[in-house]
C-alpha cells in the first residue's frame, strides 16, 4: 500500500463520515419536526378535551334544568288537578245551596199559604163568634 492509497482511502472515509454526519443532521431535523408536530397535536388534543369537558358540563346543566322543569311541571299539573277538584267541590256546594234556596222558597210559599189559611180561619172564627153574640 502506498501513501496515495492511504490518503485516498482516508479521503473516502472522511467523505463517508461527512455524508453520515449530514444524514444524522437531516434525521435530527426530522425528529425535531416530528416532536414539534406531536406537541401541536398534544395541544390540539388538550383543547379538544377541554371543549368536550365544557360540552359535558353544559349538557349536565341542561339535563338538571330539564329535570327541574319536569318536576315543576309535575307540581303545576298537581296544582291544576287540585284546582279542578276544588272547583268541583265548589260547584257541588253551589248546587246544594241552590237546592236549599229552592227548598226555602218552597217552604216560604207553603208558610205563606198556611198563614193565609190561618188568617182566613181566624176571620171565619171571628165571624161565627160575632154571629153567636149577636
């Protein structure tokens, strides 16, 4: 082996190492780009997760509000039922009062008739007493 061969082999080795260093540098650059992309994806995933938590919280609030409205509707329906029952009771009471008023009116008429009969009887008794006296 001659010096020229050794120099030539050394130059080829240096060139090979330079090429290898360039490949390592390009690989390192790609790794950094991948890491940056992964960091962006992680940040995007965190934002999506936060948004999903917000949506979940909103859905829970809507569900609670819906349950409260449902409970309030049940209370209102119950009160409407109570009001209907009270209205029916009042109507029955009014009907009973109307019947009682009609009975009182009939009784008043009957008492008036009886009073007239008694007055007529008193007049007749008085007339007959006057006949006996005279």
